[in-house]
């Protein structure tokens, strides 16, 4: 798991970095191999904004959140990514287990 963080108009603190790492570790259960997770944290008029881009083998997921509390945005973003990963996993399972329709041999009638 590679986690990178970008800060825009907000100071980088060890507490924020630690919390992002802790929340991001919840996503490890969905992967056997590694994945890249890029966080962008910012503050604007609307409040605190967190955006995460998760890149793994063959797909990319995005999630973002705007709230008054920066730490609440971490929970929200991770929950959105977990929801997307569950959906992605079920789609992959359905694709693997989908049955082909059986082809009936044509009978010749005379």
C-alpha cells in the first residue's frame, strides 16, 4: 500500500498523516497485492475537503467529501471507497460465475 498526501492551504501535521494512514489501512482487506492511494486535503470556503484516488490492477476509484471537520471527511471517503470496492468485487464474482446458456443441438425433422 503506497499512500501519498497533498496538502492545499492546510498545514501538514503528524496527527493528520497518522490518521490518514490509519483510515487507509482499512482498505487492505480488499487486496492481495499492493495498491496506490493518493489523498488531497484542502480547506476552502465550503469547509474541509478530502479527495482520494485509489489505483489498483486495472481500475481506479475516486471518492471525495466536504465537511466542517477534516477528520470526519477521512471516515466518509474511506466508507465511499469501501462501498465501491464491495461493488467491484461482486461484479467480478458475478462475471466469473455467470453461466453460459446451454446450446441445444438442432434435431433434423423430415
